[in-house]
C-alpha cells in the first residue's frame, strides 16, 4: 500500500514538477502537461504511459494497474490502485509516466 502522502512526495521529486488542481483530483505536471493525477477519495492514481509501458505494467496484475476505460485508456492513461500497489512498482510506473511527458516536444 502506498499512501497519498508518499505518492505526492514521489511525484514532486522529479525536476520541474508542479502540483495543480484538476477537477476533483490533484495533478502533477511537467512542461504544463499532466503526467499523473490522484484522487484522495478513491485512493487511485492515474498515470500517462506509452502504449508499450502500459501493456508491460498492466500485464503484472490487472486488479492493481489497468487502463482507464474508453478512449483515455487507449491513449495510455492508466489507473494505479494505491491501496494494492507495491512501492517499487509505483516508483517505476511514475518514472515512466514522467519520462513520457517530459520527453515530448512541442509541435
């Protein structure tokens, strides 16, 4: 289990990350783009992964990490159950999300 406090600390540890509200959730952004959100009420995080990273992380256990339903999931948005995920796996997934968004170039 990973607490909201731990998740927040991990997300803010990456360079140039800002924390901002995003509807009823909290978002973490780099270059003004969201790479992660969390819902304190649901104890869930949502990460922006590449399709390949999403398939790798989701193959571990679909009750812990799984695509967001609908079109958002097809774009790499992936739910992480903070009450079930191990710290090491979250750290790897969060790093992948940060790298995915921070590496994107503006068109």
